[in-house]
């Protein structure tokens, strides 16, 4: 007898362990699937995630099924933790299914420092990082740029940073697409978006964005750990941010244009926040070129923060960053739509794979995995909360078949920001983390700390366990916070 799960009029059937399906009915163009343990599914069902992933199946060109990852939660139209592959010829592309923070993502940098060598420097390090890495709402970046520079960044990505002295060649070789999206066109980004971005290049922003110094506590796969350059007690740095005001404005601009130009498609969708431009239309091509440009901007943003972090470590530890071996492990995007070729029912098809709060997780041997990691699989970085571990995975063998080469992007929220501020007091959270866990946190405000309290998030260990057991992302290493700065 098939196991089922009922939530507010939506019934899910268990296909196999950790795979639940909402069958195709009515106007749905495909089934929806939720990848979760029963415990995670209960948490996912507490907001509108199941309704939103069902709505996603109404998008034209949706292929196989819409997918919700184990860290899924309610988003803007399309759930966070959602993956939707839409046919690139007769489907569509949806800014809402990418999200406002285009190429929000994480990058991890290795060092040769051990936790023992860092101990005693925590307060100096957190103060110096906070003073030198711009964070918080609004303006202020590492580079103040004119519009010409912004346009160059939009079109050339990390190549611009390399020429400007903010990167080394090795940084590009360890970034998705080598830090440059083809097909980016700065002309498709509005002047208003460029103006919002020009003072924010090299800044964390606010909300759940952070820079965290971590120590590696566990290696689960020695050979892959070696390939990733990770070992126990090693210090690593995790940077989580995106395209700032420029990406937000770009999403907003194209949503408004779609509402004006493609009203016919909009009326077919159960939620206007899923607004999409038909594949092949001028607006779809313009959005894709603009999104690629915003992706480049976000990569440069994380690159500049990494460069500044190297300089801070040089001062605190009185050694060059090269001596400290502060090298980029990898950079992963988790709000993105990419044209990719996937095999569906034995046929190769070009699809717009939308990953919103989901991480690409290509397996070993895939030609799009950087050469440095092609033999072992793409690194995947899954941050936990600032009181819990984060994980490094590698793309799993089953990911292409089950999830269009994707896995989770984090722990996933359990609680809204408003609820979090009502339940937690920032100063208390900070004090507890330092006294109980030796984690040093510095933020622009106590409210930010409260919004990001460990209790606000799902259990990252459980999210990663499900990913590993499904074979979409294999566990390689676990890290634990030492210092954290937030906007």
C-alpha cells in the first residue's frame, strides 16, 4: 500500500524513500516532487511551499516534474529550494523562479591555518573583518565605480577583477563558468539597476548574508577531501551574498515588463508571481542576457570580498595570503536559470533549469565541472545556521536523473524574520554562541542576529542526510563556525 501524506488538501504519495509526489491533476502540466524525510516534509508543509511547488507545474514547458529540495520553504511565487526545468524552445523563463537576488551564492576559501593557530585571534579577526568588509542595507562597497566600470563587470565578470588586481588566475579556474557567464549584455540592465549596483561592489548586504570563518571538524570521504584540499582542524572561510540592489532591480524591471507584454501567459498561471516570458520572445532573450550580467556582478562581488578577506588575514597573522594558502575551493550559485542540455526520456533537450535556493550538483565526469574537480564531481557548499555546521558535498551520481543535477542550498528557514525577532533577542543569541560554542558574531544590529538565530533554521544535518541517501549530493566534509560577520 502506497504511503501518503496529507497537508491542507494536498495529498503526496511516497514514490520511494525521501521522494514524495503530488500527482498531476487539472491544469498541472507535470507532477510535483518533494525530496524530504517525513520529518522535513512535516516542516515543509507548515507554510505555502506545497501549494507553490504545485503552482510551478503550470508553467509552460515544464519537464518531468517540478522539484522541491529538502530545505524547501515558502518564497516569492516559486518556493525557495525549488527546481524547475522548462523547455528552452517552447517553454518559458521566469524571473520569479530565479528570485530577486540573482546569483545569490556561496564561495569557500581554504587556508593552511589550523584551528589551534587561530585560537586567541578570534576577536581581533572578527573586528577586523567587520571593519573591512562592507555589510548592511544600502550603499558602500570595496570599489566605488562609475557606470563604465559597472558595465565592464556585468559583461566580463571575474576577468575584470583579475585585470584590476582583485583576483588571480587560479580563482577563475575554481569558479562555476570560470567566473564569466557567456551571453551577458550590460545594455539589458536598466540605468536604475546600474546606479544601485555601482556603490555596492564588494559588499555583503543584509538578511541571511554573511562571512564566516570556520574549522573543518569532519572528513567523511578521504579521497574527495584530498581532491578538495580539505583536512580536519583546517580553517576555511565561507562567503554568502549575491548581486545586491542591481540584481533586485533587474528582477523587478523584468517582472513589470512581463506583466505588460505577456498578460496572456500570466492569466494562465495560478500565481502572478510566477510571471514568465515565452521562450524565443524578445523579452525572454533580454531577461536571459540581463540575468547573466547580474550573475557576473555577483561573482565579482564575492571575489572582492574574498580579496579583502585575504588582506585582513595577512594583517592579523602577519603572513602573505599566498603563504597562508588562501585559495578558492569553489563558488556555487543558488539563484539562477541556466540553459543546460539534459537527457529526458532518452532524448537530449535544451532546458532553462531554474534553481531558486538550490545548488547545481553535477557528478564526476560531467564536462561542465571544472577540470580541477572533474574526476571527483562538482563541489557543493551547504551552509547551516551560525550555530550549526555547514557541509561540503560533491555532485551525486543520481542528480542528473532525479533533480536535473541539483541539490539543496542550505538548512532552509523554519521561521519568518518577524517571528524570529519576536522569539529571540540578538544580544542573548550573540552571548550564548560565544559562551557555549566559542563562536564570535558581529553584526550591524541585534535584530539581524535575532533574525538569523540558530533556532530559525531547519536541521542542516537532516537536509544533508537526505541529499546523501538520495545520491544527489554526497557528503564530503563538515565545518563549524568560529567567527561570523553579518549585515
